[in-house]
């Protein structure tokens, strides 16, 4: 399978999710979309418990996709948000690695 979307950056991931799912997400609404994120987070926890790297990777991708969908619905640039909060290291102590 050849990848259609370049997901080398968070912004590209978010744009891909917008192109693929925005209409469905908008119709579903923010709270139902958020519930899907929670469900995928639980599935990620189960995958971590299983120890299967392929399951963990699959569920981590689902969590990232649903988070991007939520940010799309709320008109939040996830890459900017991540850079703003974590671009200088730990948001509390400003160290890398964190010292707090």
C-alpha cells in the first residue's frame, strides 16, 4: 500500500485527518468525537498490557488521529500547541530532561 498522505509533521497528520474525517467529525460533534478519543486511549492501555508492539503502534496511531480530529473541530493547530507548551522542554522547570 502506497501512502497518500505525508505525515512527517504533526501539522501534516492533522491536515490528513481533516481531509479524511472532518465532515464525519463535524456531524458527530465534539463530545462524541472526544468519547472516541477516550475509547482509543483505553484500547491503547490494553495494547500496552498485551506487550504487542504492533498493537501498541496501531492504538497509538488511533489516539493521535482522534486527538487531531478534536483539534480540527476546535480550530486548534496541534503542532503550534505542542511547540508552545513543550518547545523549551518541561513546561514547569524548562529543563530537558525534566528536573522537577
